[in-house]
């Protein structure tokens, strides 16, 4: 591949290093879709304060399931992955989510709700400028991470200097 002509091209160039996604035998696209679906399945009702498996939660799960299906079809149609990549990710991601929540996530790792609520109150009492500064620092950290990731993915450091 040709090296990028500018830093901006790292973010909009549609071709990856090997012409495909770069994931081998396991689709990262499907991993994140399945993890999002698993999070909605387990935590969605609590997060939005609705009845577990109530009408709205079931509707949300239906939309999430449709999006997972649509993602699998579009990933295969775009030829970024083989169908085996999608199938393996479709049983591996939910299995890992279940394993984490049943075996790894023990009572020792439970979230201290009182501490979280106290931090939320402390954050809500901050001034608007302090909240903006916290978000700007976070955004700058993420931008630096994306920039460094682009350097590593393209593997060509000459154009930066």
C-alpha cells in the first residue's frame, strides 16, 4: 500500500493494511455487536429503570438482535470477513460474556454502589468549567491514543517527522 499523504488520510482511507479488516478467524466487528447485545440483555433494564423483560426491554432486545443480524450480513457482504469469522464470533462473544459474569465476576468484584453515588454527587457539584475541563482532558487523551494507533497500524513513521 501507498503510505498516507497526510495525517487526515489515516482516518478516512477505506483500505486497511492487507485489504481486509485485519482480524484473523474472529470478527472484532461482530464481537462488539454481540457484547453490546449481551450488555443490553443483562443490564439494559436496570440502566434505563424499566421492567426486566418488560415490553420496552423486549423491544430493545429485538432491535439489538436485528442490528446484530444486519451487522453479520453486511460484514460478510462487504467481504471484510469470511462467514466462519462471523460464526465463531457469534458463539465466542456471548460465551465469554457468560463466563465472565458467572465464573470471574465474583462477589469480591461487586461495585460499591455507595462510592459510585458519592462520586456522582461530587461530580454534579463541580462547576461547569471543571466539567468541561474533565471532558476536554478525556477527549485529548483519546485523540492521542487514536493518533498513536494510526502510527502503529500504518507502520511508517517517516511521514510524521
